[in-house]
């Protein structure tokens, strides 16, 4: 009997080892397949827009944060042309204008977060361009092809503060859909709890005196330039598809930092 049990346990252990190996191989295969799919898309589209790594900004206190995917990397949900224009034109313009605005001032020595928290809200140039720089960094970094749903501490916090992931999605989608004109929807940590808020134009919850506050962990751009080429007036379709490209690993990292930071 002891021999039989030992053989059985050995077989289970061996099966588990093979299963773990298969899982690793499958994940590696999936990652390789995604990379190959991106390459195929790029070839089919002719790579008309070049490589985002080649985009340059004017020298200044703040630097360009490179995209971690190709312009076609989120294809199906966000088209290549939109991503090219959004990143290389709109984002870079905000960055260049920000660097011009802070040149020779104390703000040039600050982090972007410190600059936003101490901002003179009557300084429209700095407000718009510092906000545009930070907001787009959050937006681009917060997306990937992974999609899915949150895990770990962030998932638990969403369940705690919204009741369920579906409730969060509804609140976040409504924040984007109901934002009149141009603006942003945010998931933030405020006094240790998660909240969904929205801001107009290039404002964000780090800025003083807005009536909403918190440390952002997720940002969704609802300016028309973020979606109009593909979705036209169907902002709701863009918002629904945005959930397919959220990088929850990044959101989790930002959440972990936020809960130990001062608001």
C-alpha cells in the first residue's frame, strides 16, 4: 500500500511539473504569437507611420516617455493612424509647450507631479500643457494588448469600494460618457479609497481647487482626437473597447504606490 501511494504521489508530482512547464510554454507561445501578429499587421499596413521610438521632442526639463507598443499595437480597438497622430503630434506638442513654459523657472526643477500639485491655476499655458503631458503619459502607459481584469490588491480594492468589477466599469464608463466636450475619466486613490472622477480639458485630479482630487491609477482620454477617426461620434463604443486595452499590471503598480503616498 505504501509503495502504491508513493508511486501515485510521484505521478501527481510529475504531472504537475509537466503542467507547469506546459503553462510556461503556452504563455511564451502566446507572447510570441502576439508579437508576430503585430509584425504582420505592420507589414500589411505598410508601416506608413514609422516607429514611435523615432519620435523626438525639443530638449527641455521634461522628456518624452516612449510608447511601449507600436502604433498598430492596439489595432482593432485603437487604430494605427489615431495612435500616430495622438502620440507624435498632440502629445509631443504638449511636451514642447510645457518645456517652453517652464524654461528658466523653478518648475523646471520639479517633478511633473509636484508641478501639478503646486500649480497656479490661472496660468492657462502651464495648466493646459503640464496637464496634457502628465495625462497622456498616464493614458499611453496604462494601455496594452493584455486587457482582462484586475488582480491582486487592486482587484480587492475595486470590489471593496465599488461592490464589483462590473460596478466599477459602469461608473468609469459613465464618467467618460457624461463628460461634456473634452476631458478625462480617472480611477484615483483618495484618502485610501478608490474613486471614479472626471475632469475637463487637460485638468487632472492632482491639480488644486478642482473639486475632485486623488492619486491617479488609470486614465481614459475622451477628447475626440483619441477616437474620432475610428469611432466618429460613437464615444460609447470607444469607451466600451477601452476596457479591452487596459494594462492592469500598470494600474496595480500605481495603486500600490498610491496607497503608501501622501495625497
